[in-house]
C-alpha cells in the first residue's frame, strides 16, 4: 500500500496551499513565496486530494491555480525532496513518482476547467502543472522551464512527454524536454504554450475574468468538452465521432439544452443550471 494517503477527506487545512471560494470559482494559491512555491511531498499529496474533493462537489464551476510572491512554482523542493529521494528504495521512489503523476491526472480529469495564472518562473513540476491546466494565462514575466534533464532525470516527468507534444508539437516539445532551457512568455505564446498573454501585472485579473466567464457558462457542457478533449487524444476518428455522438445525445436531454431553446425563443440570456 502506498504510504501517501489517497483517500480525500473533507477539510479546510492544506499544506503550503491556500484555497478560496467565491461564486463557483475556487482559487488555489501555492503559498511558499520564500521558496518560490517549491512543492513538498505534502503539497503534492494535498493538491491531488483537494482536486479529488472538489471533483465530488457540484458547486465548482472553474478553478484558478496561482502562485504567491515572485513566481508561479519553482518545482519540487530541492532540499526537501531531492535529498530525501536519495535515501529511498525503488518501491518508495515509485510511490512518490506515481503520486506526482496523480496530481497531473487530477488536473486533467476533474470535471471543471482549470486555469493556470502564471507569473515569473514555472519550472520543473511547476511547468507541468501549468501544462496540465486547460488554460494558461501568463504575465509577460512568465518563463517555463522543464528542468528534469538538468538534474539527471528523464524529461518525461509527470506526463510531460505525453502532454507537451500535444500542445506545441513534437519538435518543439523535444527541444524543451531534452535541453531543459527556459522559454519566456513571447516565445511561449508563439509556440502555443500560452492561452492568453495578460498585460504586465494583470495576470490574476485576466485569469479571474476567464474563470468568471467559464463559471457563468454551461458547466455540464464544459465538463463534457474537457472529458472528450482528454479521452480522444489517442482515439481513432471512428471511435471519437461515436463518443461525440453519445455525448451529444446525453446533453440533448439536459436541462441546459432545453434552457437554451427557451431563452432563444424568449429573446433572453440563458440561465445555465449545469445539469
């Protein structure tokens, strides 16, 4: 059995992260500014468990992942994690690496859109967390660096070798994962790694505006669109269009679909219910 507890519990106490809620939007702030929000064992586990907890709630419409202080996230804490892993056996190391991957899976599989609000550095695991999000809103100061080969590890950490080529293409992904060089916001936007480049110092506002737009929209349609985007990455076309057909048939029975027609007929804005 893994030593990292996998059963999410209802709690308001989390390690090195701050959680706020308002109008269906959850903001998760990595809160170790003195360490550039470097992740600890506990922070990884809490992110995984928090996302599992939120996924069971019907009230969450969007999630913003941000970092406190000078940067988004500098990755795994060198002192607390790398030093500790040197004393672990293979089984313990496998447990740890599986747990970090579970965080990425939780971001991709949660039934609401996730927005990474990136300023300053997003390095190592921090870069992969941003990559896993559905949207990356970035400050001009943002820089992304997949540093794994620079510490002697595979660049394909936490699903990076799966996700990055699908976002920016194999050639660019090979360069970033193999060399580990930092990519600043202008190039990241050109490559397609950034969804929206915010005005300087306004990334939190831009991410919040996008979150509000998503939260005010049809949550069930957003959830199913996200699920299809993830599921169909590796499907042949025939399987994908069949899954699309089944999904649309289900959604055509939804209250939101009927509400759109009623609103259109009555010439008013739809009142989305998320069901």
